[in-house]
C-alpha cells in the first residue's frame, strides 16, 4: 500500500484542499499521514477526518521587525530535523504540500530524503512559504492561469500544471430542500448567503445589517457573521422576515450552500473555487491589502476579469455601495452562471490526483 504524507497549515485554507483529496486517495488504496504545526488549526481538522497527525516545530519568516525573527530560523531547523525523522519512520512514496510555513521544514526534509514532493498553490501569486519550497518540488499545481507567470525565476514551467483547486466532495451532496428547512426559509423567495471569512468581518456585517430592511423585501438572508459577531436583537426584529444569523455553519454547510441563490463572500481561493464549482453568482469583498499580502484582491480581480464574479473593495464598502452592488448581482446572476459553466476553471480534485499518480509512477 503506497503512503502519502500531507503537509500544510497555519490556517484552515492550507488544510481543507488536503482533506478534499483524502477520500479519493483512500479509495485508491493510499495510506495517509499528516505533518503539521502543534498550534495551528490543522491538528483538530485532520484528526476529525481520521488521518494520523504528527506535529513538527515551525517558524514564520516575517517581513517586519520582530524579535521572533531571530529565534524562528532555529525552529525551522528543529522542524526539519523532526520531519526528517518522521519521514524516515513513515517512508512515504510522496509528500503533498499545501503551503503555510509548517510546510517549509517538511519539504526540505523530504528533499534530503529524496522523497518526491507535489505542491499546490491556491492563490494567484505564490506565498513566501511556497516560493521557498518550489525549487524542491517535482511538480507544482496551480489554480489560476496567471500563477504560471508568477513562478520563481528559473522554475521550469513544464513542472507546473494548471489543475484548479481540490473541492471537498461533500459540498456537492448539498440538498436545497433540506437547507431551506434548516433555515426556516420559503422555497419561492431567493436566498442571499453572506460570509465574512472564518473570523467574520465587522465591515461586511455592518454594511449588510444597515441594508436589511431593503434586502429582505426581495430576499431571505443567511448571514455567517463570524465568532463573536452575533447581534441577538436582529433575530427578534427580522427573524420572521427571513433573516438567520450564525457564527459559522459546520455539517449543514453543503445544504446551506445548496439553498443559496446569491453569495457575498471574501475572496480566499478555496471559497472562490468552491462557489465556482457550485455555480453560485458571487459578490466578492476581498480582504484589504493592509490586512494581508493582497492575494485576495488579485484573486477577486481575476474572477471579475473572466466575468465570474462582481467585486466591491472594502475601502469602498458602505451601506449605499453594498446596495448598488447587490442590485447589480441580482440583474446579472444568469450571465454569471453562464460564464461559470464555460470558464474552464473547474474544481481540480481529479486533476491534482492525476499529477500525484504521474509523479509516483515516474
């Protein structure tokens, strides 16, 4: 039985594509393990998926001054030593890396043991951790066509593959009727799903709630507002009119997505490709550059350029601009769905599996 080791962590976005691949790899007879950080979210997510989890030390390479910049290189070295020992014990046929700084020591250790590595980059421009890992990878999978022009200088393009992003198979099993029943919504009124990211968004929440009187005339709203952002008074005021709010939705998410006719979302790559695969017309409000390296803005611009989404930058977000953007989303929903059908940017689960298989066979 062949063995594959996943790595990647620091955020759920570095974990979920790995978990999307896991059921199909298991069906093909793979033995799976996961190397991640002790403090990141990956441990709980991976163990819940029934994959053995092993933690290694990791550091973060910051672009700003921090005393930890002097100590973290030693943690990366320690993590590489730990990963080298674990890989020697597990003897994997391949390491699959999804990025995040925990992946750096694992990929370096795999290179020292001459274990082939396949890396996947979700965002349009590679993050620093993935850029550091790419020279040691046999193949690099990317989600956006533009990423092929942002590979590190000297990296052979023939080693890169445009695959799209792996999508969790359970998302395709959502049931609209079950979702409407779960939400207490009517079947004859469109549903707007608003998601502000895993931590929620104060700006998105405030702009949405300022427009509820107007929005609820023509729509029902399910609002994933993020932990700590619930407004209980709104349940009493608008609950009868079709407004439901949750900090987050877990096992019911596939049904909630199936019930949604329109979506307002951040522009993390995983969410974008999930919504694309499900053909959901979307208004994207990317995380601003000051709060990230600007990757969500580039992701959103790429989708907008292809006619797959509308974009409203957070610096332009207020009650009035959100209302105008939602009107435009309503009017163009059919055109957005048609563009998604013909985009060629489908979910990449099978394509990534083909790359993994080709590397192992080689």
